[in-house]
């Protein structure tokens, strides 16, 4: 009888407990369903500001975001962000790279972007919304181009790939964007 209870505990109760913990603490938005919509509704803008390399240097944040309890390799992601103010748009922006593709990718992009104009892909909704662009809620940048360094070997290596861009947008929509903001942006007619 004790053996049967042990088997039931391992086969039924433990998986239900893990499922419940994931549901309670790691629920996510349906970001994968809206990646294409977000990317297709993005615009490319020029961002130039000396603050990229000065005032906000200490604001560079490297964090890990836990995405599940006991889910193998998908337990968490490293998120590198750096916020800055752009005087032309009069808004705050945040460069965001999830799980950089090469060692020091984020640092290379940060150093190069702090010296010149960058072409940044941003969500049109984010750019137009009065809720975004503040110091507390900067407009996220997931893809950028630095034309001045197009031939630079370091930049060629550190450049954000389309796959990385897509994965970063999906992760941001799924885990980083608040549920309220997600509903406001994407589930308008649902």
C-alpha cells in the first residue's frame, strides 16, 4: 500500500504541483501569437544622443528572468538592457538584448551605439503611446543598425540577427510586458 501511495505521489501529485506552481508564478502572455504583428507594426527611426554613453551608462542592467519552475533549459534568460534619452524624439528608449548571441555582443553594440546615429526598429504603438517614452517606461529597441560601422568587423560579429530579433520580441511580449499592457496592445478586439 505504501508503494502505491509513493507511485501516485510521483506520477500524479508531483506533476500537478509543478504545473500549479508554473501557472501561479510563471504565467505568461501569448507573445508567440503576436510576434509578427509587433514586427510588422514596427518603424525604423534615427536615434542620436550623447546621453547613450554618459548619463545612463550606470543604468545598464544584466538580469536573469525566470520563465518556469523545473523546465530544463528554459528556466531563465539573460536580459541585457540600457536606457537612454533621445533629445530629437524627447523620449526615453531602452536597448534590449535577450541571451546575446556572442560573448560581449551587448557591450560592443553599446560602445558603438554611443558614438553615432543608430537606426532603431521600434513598435509604432510604443512610439505613439503617451504611456511609453518615460524614464520609468522607455520605448524598447530590439533591433538596431549602426550604418557608420557597417564595415567594422566587431560590429559585423555583434550585429543582432533576424532570428535573435524575433526571439527577443517574443520573449519581451511573453514575459516582460505586463498583462495589462499586453491586453491593451494586442487583445483589443478579443
